[in-house]
C-alpha cells in the first residue's frame, strides 16, 4: 500500500508539471484499504479518513495529515479548538503536492460484524464521530451499501459543502 501511494504520487506530481496541459497544481488525498476476514490495513495521505467499528465503538484509524492536527499533536491546540480552526483543512501532504510523500500506514484486527468506513472530509465536516458511530451501529442488520447511501443522504440534507466520498465494508 505504501508503494502504491508513493507511485501514485510520483505519477500525479509528474503529470502536474507538463506545460500547457492545464494540470498545474492538481492533487488529492488518498486512502488505500485492504480488508480480509481478520485484518484491515490502510495506507493514507491527507485528511480523508479510515474508521473501524468494533463492538459498537468507532475508532479513527488514520491521522489527518494537516497543519491543525499537527498543532493538536504538539499540544498547541485542543481537539475542540481544531474542529473550528480556520486552517483545519490545510494539508501537510497530498498526492501530487511534492516529489515524494510519506504515507501513513495503520492496521487493525477484524471480526465478524465489524465495519470499516473510508470517507473524505466532505462527510466528516458534517457528521461527527459519535453520530457516525450511532448510525453504523443502527445499521448492524443492514448492508454496507445501505449504510453508505444513508450517510451520503444525510450529508446532502445538511448542505454538503464539499464532495463526500464514502465506502463502507461490513465483515460477515
């Protein structure tokens, strides 16, 4: 996963340097996720997120690679202050932003009934951790597709201020 993200970065970075193609400055966040019956492994660049719901508890596996999250890690901002900080979406890394990136890599153990949620900040800017946890827990008998659709519908009802990408996986 780390190599795939590094390769994607190199391709986007190089393409963004081709004169006259209108691609200057392009970039994106990225999540690569591997799930099997026992494991979830995520490669990560930027501020999109991977969550793992296990026994009704939702945990954010990835760490946002943003200026504000770094301030929180250094103890210069509280998590509450970070939520409303004007620079909260300022990325420290993005696919295509620099010649090389250092992807985050995280792993978790999967069990039957667990969920994995992969999403962009278009979702998390409108729905907080506790509400995501409650919604996925309520969907326990439903399908992953149905859960993703409900999350997207809720974001749209709340005025979606950014694109919302949502992938939900349910371990059965």
